[in-house]
C-alpha cells in the first residue's frame, strides 16, 4: 500500500482503560482522546495494538460501561474516513462485532503482515508468541474456544463481568519485569522476531503486551519495536512513509 502524500500511520497499545481506579482511568481516557485528536490531523490508519481495555466481554445485549469519550472519538475518526484497527489482546480478546457495528473499527485477532511504501510490517499484540509460557497459551486457547465463550455468556453480566474484572486485575498484578529491558536473549518477542526473519524479510516488528517501550535493531534492515503502555508511560509510534519513530506523548 502507498500512503498519500503527507499521511502517516499511528500505533499505540496497552491503554488498559478501566484501571486502576475510575478516576485514573478517566484521566488517562482524556489523554488518549487528546492524542487521537492530534493524530487525526494527518492519520491514514491508526492501529491500536491490543489491551485497549483492561477487561472486555460482549454479551448479546450488554457491554462493559464507561469509555464514552473514547468511543465518541473513535466514531468521529471513522466517520471522517480514517481507518481504525483494533487488535485483541490478552485482556480484551472477547471482542466480537459490537465495536465494528457501532464505531466502524476493524478488529483483528491474529497478527497482521502489511507493506506501506515498500516497508514491511508485522503487527501483533504479542501475547502467546515466542518460546515458553505454555500455561498462558493453553489458557488463551480455552478463552478463545467458542463453546467456552458461549458458556461464559450464560452468566448474568453483573456476575460474569465481575469475575472477568477480578482475573484481569490479578493477571496484571502478577506481571513482572515490565520496567526494564531483559536483554536480547530474554526478550521473547525479540526471539520470535528473529525466528520470523529466518524465513522472510520484515522491516518493522511492532508489538504491545510487554509494557516496556523498546526499539531494538535486529539487523541492518529490520527493527523490533515495543509500544510500551499508557498506565504510567505514554508512547506512540508514527510511520511517516519512510521511517518509524517511537515518541513519548505529552499534551
């Protein structure tokens, strides 16, 4: 795909809207909306690369409440003809069709490989990729099972969403080493990217999930980028048609 002159591609991930408190989430939501308004000026596509919500489950006639400012901004973007792509993450993998119907976003549950201006990208949230973490990979397979989703949907929303919120918070509390680079050999998404490069050429690997902003050269022509998070740090990636830059956001 070729970008129109002056247009850019934006990436961000791990907003975790809904935590740690209502007030902190609302404050972060306003910051995200402000960033989206800035990106709106020249964005062709905005990729939100997973864990947009700290918890999300769509019942047939009920969804988690809050986030109205964020939803309103997303609707404004798509109404203006800007593509907005949501990747599901490990905290919000139970997105179905509500956001597509109401807001016009595209929802992806798997990695995306795409080329802009002769630069190739592999984009994914990052959970379940790379070596190890077999326990999580099993849980992910269970959670993505249609029968398991149907059974969970039989629970009353007040109870079901309460359970989901509890496990979501527990998962985040047990995350470790989010605040430092673990070294090339211990960063599993770098390992995954290197394995991919054995079979194909990719200019930019773009992931979330890790909660630590990283720009790591894999070779002279390939770079691994982790977008970080928006709970305590606020970073986004922009591709201007030639290069990618990871930028800290400040209002």
